[in-house]
C-alpha cells in the first residue's frame, strides 16, 4: 500500500479507499461493489501472490462483480503478470508482484497512461515491450558483442527440481513406516514420486534414509523403467527433516533455478499443484519462495529459489527451512490452492484411517 500510495501521489491522485479481503472471488467482488459507491475512478487489486492465469481469484472476482477482464500479461519485466479490465465503466488493474517495489516497473507505465486518460489496451501494452526494464548484471554488461546474441532464442522457463523427502522414521505412526502404507491402492511415497514425475520438474531427487532397502524397491516397482528419478541416501536421517533437506540440496546440479521440497506423506499433492507453484515462481518480480495456501493457511510443498540453497545446506533440527520464510517475508509468494491437499499430511494411524475413509466416499 505504501508504494502504491506514493505512486498515486506523484501522479496527482489520492488513494480514495482501501479494503482488505480474503483470497476468494466473492470477497473481491463485494469489495469492488463497496468501493463503487465511493466514486473511485480506478480500481487496483493487489493479491498476496501474483496472478497466475486468467482463472485466478482476481480475474474471477472482477467478473463476479459484473466487470470484464480485457487482457492478462504484458511484455515488460518486471510487470509481466499485470491484468487490465473494467468495472462500472472504470479501469481496474490486477497488480503484478513488482507493484510492492518502489522501483520503476511495468505497473508504473500503465498507471501513467491511465493518469493521462490514455487508453491501455492489448495494443498499447504490447508496444510497451520495446526497450525493456531489466537492469544490466555485472557478469554480462553492455555493450555486448553482436556475436554474443546470435542464435539466442526466447528466455528459457525456470528449471525447477523436486526433492521428495522419504527418509523419516515415522515415529508418530507407532511402528510401521507410513511411507509404505497404502492409500488409494499405492504407497504414500509412490503418490509423491508419481506427482513429481508427472509435473514439469526437470529433475526428481528422492532422499532415502530409514528403511531405504524397502522404500526404494517400492518406488521402483511402481514407476516406469528409466524414469527420471535419482535416489540419494541421507545417512543422518535420525537427525530430522533438515538433514534430508541438506542431502537433497547437495544432490542438485548447477543448472537448477529452484527446488520444491515435497514431503513423502502428502498423497493429495498432485502434479497440478506442483506446476502451479512453478508457474508462480519469478525472482525478478519478488516471488522467490512460493508457498501453497488453503483459505489463507500456509501448507506444503514449498518452492525455493536457488539463492536459498546455501542457507538450506546449513539447516539443522526437524523444522526444515520454515524460519527462512519469516526472514524473507518480502520474497514470499502465497499461491492459493483448491482443496485441502496442501495442508493434509499423514502422520498418525488416525490420519491414515481418515484419508482412506474419505477416499471411499
């Protein structure tokens, strides 16, 4: 809000009203209806995380209020995930993550045109791509030799790996290894591995430890031969979750941009959830840690940009990397998910029984 207020002030405008709502279309629509009565000339909607696609909660909220979505995305980085629309005959913007930053970005370019009462349609935003806003980096400064750019294609999508943690001792299960317990006809850990393989991940690393001689064969038997799985063993699995994270991070190659830490005891987490986290990932726009949420409650798995790998390699204890989320709150992107898969793990016999019962209904 602070950065947006300063932007509006610099353009001779004021913030006429503010509403804070939950991450759902109905509340967004209700807030728009309330602000309509206050005579606003422009509606700005900023989510806890950037808009992922045309079916996300922000565009859904605009349409639920009777508005229209005109265009999503612009060829300006930072600012690629800006959404333009209309409500009550007035412009409405779904803000990209970079709107939180005071630095000049694509949001400023659109806001300036609106302040001048100039159109901001598909054609106008398309022309904003000329020039670009990305800063130079020390490793590749201007001027660049012409031969350096020959044959360059479009920027590659981020390369994301999935670490499946399957080394735990299942102490709360009271004896059996929960990862080998069946749910929906297959072991819990197999659910996790298959989801990772079906996702857009470029690498799938399974961290073994407790009962590795049984967990690995269970996985290998359930997945196609020559699947892109790499197994690594955590010799310190008794030290807790952090030891497995360290082992997994150490196994990643130098070309990986981010890693999703996936727990082996969350059978409801599918490839679509993993891919949604990957789609939200954009360090340039401040989305370096992507956390799934269910009605605002944070869950797992979590995606981590490579910049955090050194810190993750030094973790200790059984709480994983949770403290890093608090220390880098400005880089956290919350990604709202449907269903409760992101907040449902199988830790106890009761939880397993409840999962099996739900699966039968």
